[in-house]
């Protein structure tokens, strides 16, 4: 990986932690990506971001990011943990003995 890229495993953890703390909802994936970058305080490669999100969906740790709210005329993008994702974050927080916010800060600095 290049010098400015977050390792894949760490990026997935970062996205899961951000999903847990922020539950981001945006009009589309590009806006969601930009919002995650703003929370992380650093750029995140778009392909790496998409791969990490797919992995989290596959592992049933976040809900499918594209959703159609009741009564809406268009789809929206979200980053929201499933109950399994919440349990995974709680286990991560206990294992690392840091708050979710502290873990976001550490993973954002990689």
C-alpha cells in the first residue's frame, strides 16, 4: 500500500467505529465518503473505502449503505452498524481498553 493509505483491516475497524459513533446519513456515497473523511480528519482512498464498506456489509457488521427510507423518492447512503456491529465495537473497546472516540483517533492517525 502507498504511504498515505490506511491498512485494510484498520480501515474496516475505523469505518465500523465511525458507524457506531456517528451513524452517518448522506444523500449519496460520495457525500458519505467525504463525511467519513471529515470525521477521520484525513483522506481515504475511494477504492479502499468501498472495499472496507463491502467487507463490513458481507460480515453483517453494518447495514447495506444504500437504502430507501419510507416515503422517500430517492435512495440515501448511510453508515450504520447492525446489532452484530455494535457487539463487535463493544468487544473492540473492551479489548483495546480505549473509548470508541479514542480508537477513531488512533486509527485515523495511521
